[in-house]
C-alpha cells in the first residue's frame, strides 16, 4: 500500500476515511444537524397526528361529504349545545346557511353555547360573526392550488438542498459499487418528487394518500443509510485501524 503523502501527491486518496480532521468536523457537524432535523420531523408527525391515511386525505382532498361545521357538530363540538340545537344548525347548513335564518335562529344559539370560547380565544375562529361561520359551512375541498403550489416549491427547494449535501458527503464513501452508490444518492430525490406528486394526486383522488407516506418513508430511509455510513467511515473505520487509498470520485 502506498503511503498517505504519496497518495495525496497523486491526487488519488479522496475518501471518507482519509479526509482531514477539519473536513470531517465540517461533514460531521452537518450530518448531526440533519440527523436531528430528520428525527424531529419524524417526532412531529408522530406527536401531532401519527401517520394516518385519513389525515393525509383530509389535508389534501378535504372532506367532501360535508362542511367542517357539520363535521365538528357531529364530532368534537357535539356536546356544546343540545341535540336539538345542533340539528337546527345542521338543517341551516343544508338549506344554504342564509343570513336571515342566521340572525333569527342560529346566532342566538351560537352566542349562548359557543361564544365563550369562539369569541374569546384568539386561535379559534370567531363563529359569532356570520362571514366567519359561513365559510365553515362550505364543503371542505381540501388544500387550494395556491397553497399547494407554495408548499410544493418551498419543500422541493429546501429538501433538495439538504439531500445534495447528504449525497455529496456520501459520494466519498468506499466499498459500494458505482451503481449501488448512484442509486442511494439518487433515491431521496426520486422519493421527494414522488412525495410532492402524491400531494397533488391526493388532492384529486384520496386513493393516492398512501404514496405520500411511501415518499416520506423512502427518502428518510435512504438518507439514514447515507448519513450513518458516512459517520461510520469517517470515524469508526480509521479508529479500528482501517485506511484506504481509493479515490472515491474517480475510481
Ligand atoms: C369550551 C370551549 C368551546 C366551546 C363552548 C365551543 N368550542 Fe368549538 N372549538 C373549541 C376548540 C378548543 C376547538 C379546536 C379543537 C377542535 O377542533 O376540536 C374548536 C373547534 C371548532 C371548530 C373547528 C374550527 C376550525 O377552523 O378548525 C368548529 C367549527 C367549532 N369549534 C364549532 C363550535 C360550535 C358550533 C360551538 C357551539 C355549539 C362550539 N364550537 C363551542 C372550543 C370550544
């Protein structure tokens, strides 16, 4: 085996094992930050709603069987008013939620049974106002195109930027065939596009919601493999006395 200096002079030693400590420090800092970011993203999904197909369908496709107000009156807001009052509100929605009936019949119920929270807690919609409650009586068609376009491009730019550096660091790894390495580096980008396409498809048809989960799971898995391999080759392998004169970029 040629020694390190000779390899350097030949310009053929570039791999994760033989990088200088400052470069390893740079790569490691980045890997730790991204790794923690990925875990936080996973934790957020678990804590807020778990990975459920229903939630994904709800976010992108909406709930086209009825309005949000009606869904809440049959759900978490069911016991705020009497069954009879709930029925009055639901009938009002079914009849087109007109302003006349609102003023005469519905507004008094909302004032008596809902306003303590909905007119006073800033994070809740103030349903004592006709314009506000009217919006909640409309069928929920899911995310609108403007919002979806915005989150799509922010997501693609942001995530692609992360994957670029994850793949860049991993490109210095040794011991993978060219094709396997290329596949691992390309996989997150492919899943990113699957993920975002799935948002758009789910908006049209709830049957595509599973694609959103597969997309997110796929790029997390490929990133995890690359991040942990990179750490292993930078620190554990040299620590165990392994060295390499492979040029991971040109061999
Ligand atoms: C004790 C406080 C309280 C009362 C009283 C109350 N709500 Fe709510 N409401 C909440 C909270 C908290 C949420 C958010 C959590 C949720 O969606 O279950 C909410 C959410 C809602 C939402 C969904 C709003 C959105 O944009 O997501 C609707 C619709 C709603 N309430 C309708 C009503 C109606 C109608 C009444 C009266 C019959 C009522 N609420 C009474 C506390 C209250």
